[in-house]
């Protein structure tokens, strides 16, 4: 028995799949931005905040990095409604992914912050920079130069992780692939196409993130 | 699913070709003298058949099979089948009776016999008791949110008959029913009889809306082609179980609800 590939049968669905790709991308970008903001905040607290706050952040990070993301979203999506909090599918997945990303990014950024030398900060102070200027011109460039590969990695993992949104009724790339599969049964054609689309998304994201790192933080990261 | 069906078909064909002299299905007399009735049950099709806490097969089909056995005064031996096995098992005599939501179809009727129907399957809508919907067409509106399970035939039904409704897809029935119960949708369009097992875990009162124009599938007990005395006995027995309420009570026990599309009972068959 041999199987004949018929990519032509799924060609009409390509716009539908690309629409799903846009939703995947929206999920990953928004949750990455949210996670970065929260993560930076938490990382600073971890490094130089009040001991009690620092301990709370540690508990948060331990909890979110030691439980599966799927379970976390499941609790937000199916657990909270029992307490009267009903998020839309997209919002529930976005919140879950942001909270999860914040935990991982806290650790990445904290490690990055740890590599900023005390002498660099002293030099900035000597030059008369205020705290904001120091952050913008000294700490962040150093942090991102060191942490960029780990951040890019995390972002790619998150992009691929958006595939679990289909479980919660969000019609992103994987969800749409399952939908097409259930009507055409062209599994091999569909999922190889989807794999290529994911590669395209993560490839573009890697380049964009490297450019952002170069342009905004003068981090010497290779674009490819 | 598709692959499994094919494996099943190929396996079924292989069985047919490999068997040198086909095993004969047992006649009514042979069943009575052997004191054993072999019944095919799908153990992965709750509430018709599933494994209990003690790993015994239980369900609607099991109760019906045992009742038939006790009416005949013979022991019931259950054989586990999957959907694709059902017809090959009858043809090769591996089972005397076949259950597992076996739908009467002209194609199958060319190779096996069917008893009177014991169960119906047709698409209906499950909604909250408080919802305003009266008929199936009330659900065809842009403000109606339907919850469906990805890859099931009701998804196509919704596309054709309720195109205006918004649809959210889930991967499995427990998640779909939970989302419905938590207010993420107004209704589930499906063979809603099978949802009773899940909805009974939730407090909200639900209501079923039948479709006047539904294509009703009749599920019957299958038996080997031409096994006439057994079929004649089976039909009389099923009529008895229909009229004395056993079928309906057993249905309610396992499905958690009365049949959405009940079978009209007639003494002529």
C-alpha cells in the first residue's frame, strides 16, 4: 500500500491556515511583551527588592515553571468560571501564556542582570547618569546582549506553545489544521504544511528579535 | 480514526480470506444446547459499553445482552469488538449477536441480518432549560454560540443547517460539555443522548430540542445473515422489552435521559 500526496487538495485552505498563523503570532507576541514587562519587574524585585516581595516572586516562579502550561491554562479557562470569572478563549490562553512566560523570563532576565558589573554602574554614576539613563544606556544593553539568545529561544518556545490554544477553542494554526484534517483527512499534507508555516513564523521572529536587539540595545547578536 | 477503520477493514478481510472453512454462526438450537450466547460489545463506547472500576465491561449493551441471555436461559459470553470489527465478527461466527450502536444500513443488510431497532441516533440540540430556543431553526442566528467537538459529523450538520451560528470547537466531549455548562455557549448540537453521562455532573437543568426533519438512524442488534429462528426469537424478545419498559428504563439508567427520538412500538414486524 502506498500513499499518494495531494497537496492540491489543501491549497484552497492556505488563506485559512495563514489566518490561523496570524492568531498564533498575535498570541505569542502579546504574551511575550506582557511576560517581558512582568518578568523585568519581577527580576528587579528578585535582585534588589524587599525580602518578602523577593520570596513571593520566587514562589511565583517556582509554581509556574514547575507545572505544565496546559494545566495552568486549563485552570484559568475551566476552573475560574466556577468562581464567576469567565474569560474568552483568547483572553484565557493569553493570560495563561503571559503568566507562564513571566516566570521563565524572570529567571532569564535575573541571570542577565547578574552579569552587569558593579564597575559599569559606578562608571555610569561617575558620568552623571541618573537611574533611568543608567538603565537605558548601561544595564539594558548589557542585559540584552547577554540574554538575547535565551530570550529568542523562549520566544520560539512560546510561539510553538500557542498550538495548545486549539484545545480551548482558539482557532489558531494548529486548531485550524485539525479542523481541515477532520474534513479532508489529508493529515500528512496538512501537518507538513503547518510545520513549514511554523518554521516561517519562528524564522522571521528570530531575525526580527535579533534586529531589535541590535538596534535598540546595541547588542552584538548575530542576525542569522 | 480513518487509519483504524482501514486497519479494521483489512484485518476483517484477512480473517475472511484466511479462514479455510468459515466458522458458522450458531443457530438458536445450538445456542440453547450449548447454553451460551456470544454477544459482541464495544467496551470503548460509553454509555453502551465501558470498563467499570473493577475492569468489567458494563453499560446499556451489557444490560440488554444479559437480559436476552436470561430470557433464553443461557449464559452470556461477551466478546470485545471495535466498530470496524462488528460486521466481520458476525460473518465469521465469532459472535452470535452484535451490539455497539450498529446502525441499520442497506449496505450492511446485504451481508448480515438486523433485529428490530433498540436505539435511535439523530442530531438534536442540548440547551439550558432557561434558554429561549424552541426549534432547531431558532439556533440559526448570529448571536447564538454553539459548542461542537472537532471532527464529528454534527460539525457538518451545523455548517449546512445552522450557518449563521458562531461555533467554538473542542477536542473532546467532557471539555465541550463543561464549556457549555459554564456558559461559553448556548447549545451543543450533537447526538445529545450521549451527552447525558456528562451533563448529569452539573446542576443546571438542560433541555433537548429535537429536529423535526432529522435523519434518524436506527441501531439494531446484528446477527449472521439468514439466522432466521434466532432473529424471529430476538424480535419477539425486543418487542417484549420495549413494551414492558425494560429498554426505556435501561436507557434512562445509562444515558441519564429518555431517548430523544423514541422508537414507535408496533406488534407487527
